[in-house]
DNA sequence: GAGTCTATCTCGGAA
DNA sequence: TTCCGAGGTAGACTC
C-alpha cells in the first residue's frame, strides 16, 4: 500500500495520519484551510485560506496558495516537522537549525490528508546551461571565429572570473563572456571590466560577448565600448560530456 | 463539495477527474509514477519516478520530487494545461507562450488524483526586506550616524541605483548600500563602483555598507577600499508603513 | 512589453 | 562549514 488517504478527517485522525506519514518518511500531502506564521531570516504572517501543504521525506515543508510557482511559506530540506494538538486545534510545526527558523501552520479544517511512500531514484537531465556553452566553444573554437584558440577557462582576475580567455589568429588576446540567456547591460559591463583590466597592461585586447540574443541597450553599449557580439545558442544535447577541460586540446 | 478524490483510478477516471478539475479552475493534486520532458528556455528529461504533480487555478504547473523545495519541472502562471490519452497512456501537457515552452508529463500509474476548489483571498504579510530597512533609515537617520541626512533614494547612476544618498554632519556625500542579509564581496564591489563614479568628480565621498552581518572576505575588501560597515538588522514589524518617501522629511 | 532588482531566493560546487 | 555564483531563477516594479 503506497498511498494512504483520509477525506474530511477529524482532528485526531488528521493528526495520526500526518505523524504516521512523517515517521515513515513519506510524501505528506494536505488540502486544508490554514493560517501560518514564520520567524527566522525574516518574519511573516498569513491569514486563513485554503491551501496545499506538503511535507517531503527530506524535511522540506511547503505551504502553497492557489497561485504562483513559489510556496507562500516553506522550510528547506533537513528541517524537522511535527504535528500537535493544542487547545483543540491541529498545528504543524517545522523547525530549522542554523539559521534558526520556525514555521507554524494552524489547520482550521482539513479536507484531505494523505501520504505517499514515493520512490524516486532519477535526477533531472538538463541541457542549455552556460557551462555547456563553454564546453561547446572549447571543443569547437571556430564558433567564435576562424583561428580562435582558447587558452584558459574561468581565468581569475581582480573583478571576477573570465569565462574563456584565448587568442585570435593574429595573436591578440580575446576575452569571452558567456551568457546562456539574452544578454543585458550588466553582461556588457562585466565584460568591459575584464577588458579594462587587461587594457591597462596592453592594447589590442578584444572583448566578445557570446549569447543567444542581446537587449537593445546592451548592444548599443557594446558598440560604444568597441566590444563584439557573437550570437550562439547554448547546446541542446541532454548528455553533454561533463568535465571537458582545456588539457584535451592544448 | 470542495474536494474530489479518487484512489488508484483507471486511466479514463484519472483523465476525467483531471480535466474536470482544470475546467473548474480547481487546485489539482496528483500522486503518480511519471516521467517528464521539457523544451523551452532550456531542455530537460526526467525518467520515471513517483512524484507529486500540482496544477493551480492560475495556470501554474509543477512536478515535485521527494526532495528539495523547488519543483523538478514546472510552468509559470498563465500556462495552459490539459490531459490527454495517447496509445493507451495518460499524458499531461502544459504550454506557455512567449517564451514558447512546453512540458509534457506521462503518467505511468496514478495512485491518487484529486482536486480542491480552494478559496484564498489573503496575501502574505512579511517584514525584513531591504526596502523596510531603507524606510527605517529614512525615518531614523541617526542609525547610520549622528548628523546623517538622507538626500535621495534609489538614485540612478551609470552602474545602477544607489539605495540611499545623503550627507554627513560635515556635508560630505555618503553613499549607502543596503543588504537585508549577510553581505558578501559582491555587495562591496557594487558599493565600490558607485563610490568610484562619484569620486571621479570630487573627493571625500564616503561609502557605507549597511547589513546585519558581513563575510570575512567582504570585510577585508571593504577596509582595503576605505569603505565603511554599519551593522543594522532589518526591521521586524509586520505592518510597516508602505510608501515612506523623502518628502515627509525634507 | 522589456529591463532591472530583490529574495526566508534555492542549489551546487569549491575553498 | 562558509562562501560564491548560476538559475528554465520567480516575482515585483519601473518605464
């Protein structure tokens, strides 16, 4: 029996089922009219409304309203949850240590209480990240331009890390800034800071912003600063080679 | 009847209940063994596992694993969801326009399908935001130091917005950077950029980072740059006056 | 609609 | 453990 369900349970029934589910490290799902108070990194109060409450086996606790992707109140994995009855009312409590945080939910009326002994071994396979773009460019440097040779990756400078450092066919230094989404002015500013740092030493340093697209304002600033743009889509293969390094090509 | 529930439904029963719930703009909650494919801003694939699926009245769609606060796959509010049966299997689909994104979930086995006609009019009341800190400092400038006078808020400069601009008792310009959480090196860099911009014009500009705490590295950088730190906790009152402006004090 | 910024951001990786 | 940066960030707000 993977699933246990109770419709419109009494307070005691709800209490027992929830405690049972937590103890068995099940996925506990509750539909209820509730209110919530949180105190920790911030402080919040949520008045009564009908919501979805979820307690996960890893200690995650969430209160979801009828809108938005984000929970309205929550606690992260490893929080300790329990149910208790006080003055005839059912409460849920989730406590986190370091930082000390406490979320208390008062259940005014439970419509559905259930738990689910979920088994889930798989992780998400995802493609289209900045890291994948870097891998792709290291493996296919001509995507930047003919004759481009990468020299270093995540190269540390005062103002941060240069995504890819390389040289063009004339031996001029090239600073590559990667963005996996549309690039804004902040990306241009970041690239400019890197280039300025190098230009102090020597001239002829090229700065290239690589992204699938760019905002209008960012393109204007880029041109003003004498920087370049390469339109490149992040790769879409789900099983990209992890751990591609420059060693393979130098 | 606020709640409708079916345990271990057949494919057709599950299909009908889910479509019914979506049409009635209910909160649809499903416990099922499923796999998922996403294509849009990125691309992802999730192999079979036992999960919680939620469809909200506002169009939000979520697939939750047995761990983590964030859903493993999701679509934002205003997405269009539907269920359908293809080659004897039950599928859920959620589509978003602009950007074009599609999430498809195949239900291999539904353990629990339910929907809940939730009513929830209340919004979260929360305290402890950066904005509240700004309000507090505008109302009590001496928290920065004796004689401090705020002059402008969200003051636009080339590299962004200065949280609070003011003058000390000697008439020297002060640039205040607020953080509601522990400040890191990025906050110091940000403050430094603002101060540098002003120092081009005139010397004697003071930069002050205001936060409840600061990382070790950030404090070192702050001292190197001749900037200052004020340890201030964000306010905890839940009903802070919204819309406090400088007009009330100048 | 596009751009910018905060967040109880969350989450993963590195020092 | 602490810290830093990426994210399909989400969500709020301004222009």
